[in-house]
C-alpha cells in the first residue's frame, strides 16, 4: 500500500449533498472506491448507494467482525463493512464514504492517520431546510434540529481535531466540489495555516 493513500470520510449534516459529492468523485476518478454501507431501512426508490439488510443479518455480521461499526441514525441502523475498505487500500485506491463527524474516533482507532475527514457545510441553514423539505426527508424537523446543533459545534471548534478540511456545498456546484475533494485527497491542495 502506498503510504499516502487515505480513507476518505465525508461528513456534514443530512441534506448537505454528501451522497451526490461521493457519487461524482467516484465517477470522475477511478482512484476512489465507494464503500456501500448496509442499512436496515427500506431503500428509497432512487437509492442505489446502500445495501438493505435485516436487523438480524446486521447483528450476525457485527458478531462475526465483518463490520467496522454499526451506527444508529434517526432510528435506522447503518453498518460499515471493513473488508472493502482494506481491499481498496491494498489496491492503492481511496475508499470513501459518508461518515458522522462525531464518530471519527472509530475510524481513527482502526486506520490512524490514514483517515481524512472532509466536512461539507451548507451555504446557510435556510438553504439546508429547503434541501431537506425538497424530498420530504424531514417532516418532523429532527434532521434540521440536529444539523443546527452540529453546525454550531463545528463553528465553535468542538470538532477541530476531527475535521481536516471544511468545504461549503453550494447549490448546483457538485462537480466543482467533487474536483476539490479529489484535489485535496491527491495532495494538490494543502491545508491553510491556522
């Protein structure tokens, strides 16, 4: 494995465009491998980036050590398979997936400094509300409330040790954002001094 290969984590609140950016990154560069999470909820009609499994199957996979972790988000369980991550790294590729910023320690424990967290921020909270309402993903308002809390924590520095780069996810700029992610991971963009 080349020492510079990274496990790329794309964080950010629900509705900020993480799945769209990841899809565009993988489309634009063969050096990236999307790690499909397992999920216990029924997939949406337009979802092809996750694998639906039962709760029992997830429990069995977790007991067998096949999952790096299981996260529960909004009452749904997501399992992260470990074998494809190591497989991608062995092939000198960059595994990439959507990952909660408050769970970075799980990845850091397993992958150390090979993990790279890029955090997508919405241009505004109002814009994020519009995105979440566009597909009726947040009828109860719990996603926007969690987003507001998380964004406040990010802004106040709570996750400074966890986030390597912050990027703004502007509407209609998925291709540009994907190119920026690729350039960061390939080392063409260096962190600015703080």
